[in-house]
C-alpha cells in the first residue's frame, strides 16, 4: 500500500525536479486533497523570507484567492486560469523550496491532532476568514509588513492540515498581534507624514 508523501517531501520535490519551470497548477495537483492548507502554508512561509520589494504582493495572491474559499466552506480549490498556468522559474525557487521543506519537516514533527472541536466546519471557516484578512494586509506594499501576517497564515494553515487546536489558538493570538503591529506602524507613518508636512509648510 502506497503511503502519502509528507508535505515536506512534496515541497522539497518542487526544487529537485529537473524541469525549468513550475506552475501554481502543478503545485495544486501535487498537494491533491491537502491543497487548501498546503498552498496557504507554502505561500505564507514564502512571505516570511527576505525577498525583493513587491514580492509579497505577488506571493499573497494565491492566499487572497484560496482563504475566502475556505471561509465559504468550499471543498475544491479554485484559482484563475492565468494564475494557475503562470510559469515560475524553478532555478529561482530551488533554494527557497529546500529551506521551506526543512522548516515544514520540523513543524510536522511537533504538531499533532489536538482540540479537534476547533476544526468543526465553523472553526475551519474562521481560519479562512482570518487568513483572508491577513492576505489583504500582505498585498499592500508595506516594507517588512509581510513577515508577521505571512508567519500567521503559515501557522494557521499547518494547524488546519494537522488538526492541531493548540497551533490554531497560537495562530489566532499571532493574528491579533499582527493587527496590533499594523495599527502601530500605520500610526507611526501618519505621525511622520504630518511632521514632514509641518516642516515643509514652515519653509514656504
């Protein structure tokens, strides 16, 4: 009887494949029945890595499409054809997939099914709602603003995959922290903008 590959094995396989390109559609097919949670996990983790400015806007799009579907209780993931078929250069991603595979392997070792009532249909939808809100933050071009929301999406996605209620509670706490951090950051930016306007207005 064939055993299902671990998520870490699937992710590392993306980087080991010799073909020059990889599409989001191929990733969905490889994850199969775990596609919802696995895609949120991968793209959440990608948003926590040091990448060129603007990358989070692109990397958050699959989250922005998939998370609302979880919130609505969909059984099968759907993505726009343009996003499904868009080729990604595998050579640019091999190192990232190796790193992600290592991270996921460690996370899989310490997670297990706990507090299962948190994953009743309403609980799963709650995770979808929270991840949707976080994706809306990720698409904004905020310097370093992708780290906390990306990590939170990854934690909630792994909680969904492993049915780990302790991890889900941690994810909800992280979501609150991400919201607070965003609020403080926005407040600082507004104050700085007002101060600059005051300085410039005093010059004329």
